[in-house]
C-alpha cells in the first residue's frame, strides 16, 4: 500500500485554478470548456478553469493530434520544391487536461497507424511527442458507454501521464509516467483513505456499465460475412450523414487537396468519411461502393476486422458517441450483437 501511495496526490477544488496557472507557465493547456451548452476541448485562457462537470465531450480531442484541416506543404511557382509546414503550435509543449479514458485509449489505436515500423506520419508524431495527457476518471458513464469491451474502463490509466479522480471536494491525482509525476510532485501527498475512496468510485462506475458487447470473436466472425445480406438490413435506416465517423475518436480517413491562387499554393489534408459516396468515387466515374450498405459494411469491417488484422487492435474505444449522436438511432452495439449471432 505504501508503494502505491508514492505517486498519489490530491488538490482541493478551490486550488485547481492555481495549479492550472502553474502548468500554463510551461505548457499550452487544452481542456474541456462549456461552449453554448456543448463541451468542447479548447485552449484555456488566462485564469480560466477547465469545465469538469460533464459526462463526455461531444467531440473527442482527436483534432489536436489529427487536425480536421492541416496544411502539409506550401509552394510557389512551377517548382519541385515543397516546404513542409511546422507551426509554432506543433512545436510548443501541451497538456490535454481532462481526457476521458476512452479518448486516451483512442490515441493508442491511432498510434498503430500513424507511428509504426513501416511508416511514420511526422505531423502526427510531432504533436503526439509534444503533448502530455491528464486523464479524467469517468464516475458516471453514460448508458451508451462500452469502453469495458476493449480492455479499458472508466478508470483505466493506460496512456495517461497523470490521472485525475473527482472525489467530491477534492481531486485525487495520480502520477503515471515519470513526466507526470514530476508535474504533480509539489501537490499535497495522498493517503490510504483517498485510495479507498477512489476504489469505491471506480467500482460503482464499472458496475453501471451493463450493456458492453463481447467483441473478442468479432474480427474472426467478420471474415466470412462480406457477401452476407445482413449489411442491407443493418444499413436500412442509415442516412449516410457521416456523423458517426466525424465524431469517432479513432476514425482517420482523410483526403489531400492542392489549393492554388495565382502562383502560390498549399497542400492540405482534410478529414473525410467512408460513409460518403464521393469517398471512393474514381476519376473515371466508377463507384466501387455505389450502395449505402457497402459503405456501412466498409466502416464495420475496417474497424473490427481490417484494422485488427493490420495492427492487432480493434479500432473502437467504446466511447458511444456514434450511438448518442446518430440521428436515426443506429447502435453499433446492436450491430456487433447481430454479427456475433450469425
């Protein structure tokens, strides 16, 4: 017990502002903010505190590693010279404060794609290397949460540098990595009572997640279902709006376009979605995924089969955003249960 207390600290809630102020001396601090009744991750301004009274943000902080729009290079005239863009924001050290464990898990999923032995996306890696993560325990998971299906949970500390638990009037703060421990070393030490309190909060949160699908056999199951008519049934209600992909913390489809005015141009990487008909439209006019059921099949196969085959991990973290925000109430948990029963 004494060893586990070494990295446990605590801070009274009315002292959080001062703690954030100290962090801002050396880091840009990005945290949840209440913006017109939507919780979004944004950079905190001077003397501003994180908004921590939320279940989860509508959008994940994915955009701070894989921006929705990102300039890659700039060029001028007819030349082969391309100047890679490295901005001050990409180079400055940052803290993302208050990330739920599902969103922290999503980064480890994206890492497999953008930073691996065959390929490294330097734009993503630069942002990843310059960012420390302050995870935030999920005391009250939504009914749509199923993070426990993916070797995670509402109080999983994996991938975080520091982990925070709201225990009422106090934040219990754990240093996970050496960098994280250094950042909180001046905070008051914790005790066994705090550890017991955290354990009780964690158990209550875990017990509230009652509908997690079993995904263990899903990747193998999907291998024989490519031509199965189930895809037409699953996609009957789908509008093809792309909300599920744009809000997903692990979706990473993108398009690259050149924008030129006069003799100056830039190459831009933008988010895209496999749910859009134009995503696979060939220049010849051929459309290999003409029907919506084919695009739904691609989304599910990619997340739960192809990604697992390529990177040995399922491309889902169980955040439930695609469930809560789908305008026609398509529930990916129901899709997974349907597939498992075939």
